[in-house]
C-alpha cells in the first residue's frame, strides 16, 4: 500500500477539523473538531511508523500517548463546558467572550452616578452596601433554597 493514500485521508481529516474549529460556535462541536485533528495526527503517526519500518514502533507508542492525552482533554473539556452551561446557560462561543460574569461597581463609580437629591452620607451607605453584596449573579440564576410547605 502506498503511503500517499493514508496521508491524503489524514490531511482531509485535519482540514475538516481545522474548519470545524474556525467556523463552529458551539463549544462541543469545537471540541469534537479538535479530536478529529488529533485522530488525523494519530493516523499519520501510525502510517509513517509502518512505512519506515521502525523496530521500536515509536509512532505507535506515541499514538497511544496521544490517545491518552486526548481522552483526558475530552474529560476536562466537557467538565468545563458543563460548568459554563450551569453558570451562563449557554455553550455558544460568541456569548462566552467575557471572563467575568458581571462587573462589580467600585465605590468611586457609585459616587459618580448619584441622583441629584442624594447626599454624601447616603452615597457612602450605598457604596458600602454594594461592596458588601459582592458579585451579582446572571439573570435567571437563584441559589437560595426554596421554602417547602
């Protein structure tokens, strides 16, 4: 068997994976595309190991390591995606651009946006109250336990 045929298949698989990473917006599909790229690399490793007739079968051993790393990457990636879905209720990459959930206003910013009838004393109380509450939750998320009848 010629080495060209598996190399072309591997190049096609890798190209499809690159397209999936660049064009997709769903994080699970991007993760699947990365796995497709890793499988193309594995195919290349095995094919060139057989073609070069390596006595130690280095390509096949390296392929086993890549498979183990890919399995760990999938487990960690799916855990991160699940945590993102629980916190943000979406897995769309366009909506996951910001790292912080919501910005917490600083005391200086709270003084700048005071109503005209507010005094300095009420402004200090408002800024201390906003600093004490901490970061806000995304809309639709409520961690308080519900009262049972």
